[in-house]
C-alpha cells in the first residue's frame, strides 16, 4: 500500500516521509464518539494551513483532502467542532445582557364572590 499523501510504499501504519497515518476513514457509530473527543482535544499548528485555504480557496482544500493528502490539514470534524465551540463561547461572552421582566397583574376583583 502506498501513502496517499506523499506516494512511497508504507512500511507500517505511518508514512516514514510525511507521517500520515494509513487508516480507513469509514468510522462506525461506536468509533465516532472516541474520534470526536480525541480530535477535539488535539488542535495544533495545522489550523493556519487549513483555515487560510478554506477561506480563500476552499476547492483546493477539498481536492487535496479527497486525493488523500490529509496530514498537513486539520481533519474536517475537528475543525467543525473547534469552530462551533469558539462561536458559542464568543456568542456567550459578547452578547449583551438582556434582562427579562415579567409583570404579573393582580387578578381582577370579583365582587359578590364568597370563599367558604
């Protein structure tokens, strides 16, 4: 089996030239939670190599990913999780405090009603 990123034949589970792991990306539902938490906790310097092309040339980033050249980019689920967390944190920190005031009007007086 050859490395999909740099090309040479693999000697083990990782490429000796670029370090990309040779694994199947089809995950089962049992593997997905572990993959999500593992990916979320390890965000590294590949972020800039992913975010800049994503903003300015997203088609190139997709082409590289589909061609198997994944080692220099952040995996898509990790990027989505990270951006979602940052978005909601910023939304919570920067949104103005809105005070909700609920006025309760007293019940109208009922004349002639007796309580026994």
